[in-house]
C-alpha cells in the first residue's frame, strides 16, 4: 500500500531541493552585493527550514501539493520560519503544562 504520510528518501530529497530553490531565489532577489558564500548559505538555510516544515506537514497529514507549497515558502522565508515555529511550540508547550503551585511564601496556612 502507498501510505501518503510515509517519508521516503526520494520524497525528502525532492522537497529539500524545492526548499533549496526557495532559499536561492531569496538570495538572488535581495539587493546588495552577492557572493558565493551567501548564495550557498541561503541554500542550506532554505533546505533546513524546508525540511523542518516538511516533517511538520507530514505529522499533521497535510496533502502533498500543500506540503510542497509550504516547503518552498519555508525555504524562501528562511530563518524567520524557525522563529515562528519555535514561538508556536513554546505556546503549545505552555498550554499543555499543568498549573503550577504558588510560591511557598504565598501559600496560606
């Protein structure tokens, strides 16, 4: 059976390539001087961000076409994608924690 949420090296590689393209497009679209190092760094940052979004999309059962779109956008946006995901993760973690006891000096006898 073909499981749509199954992660294979081929799928991951194709999505990573799409994320790299997003990162490279961003580097090319920015004004100022361009260098080979910035170009390669933009590709690696895009690939990492896209891969993180790819795994999140697979975990939540997002369809393939929407996953490709999210991965490409994450590659283009770059580091702010990670900032956004980290903020959402902290919010989710905060909501799942049980209420804490008040400090000892605030407890009533």
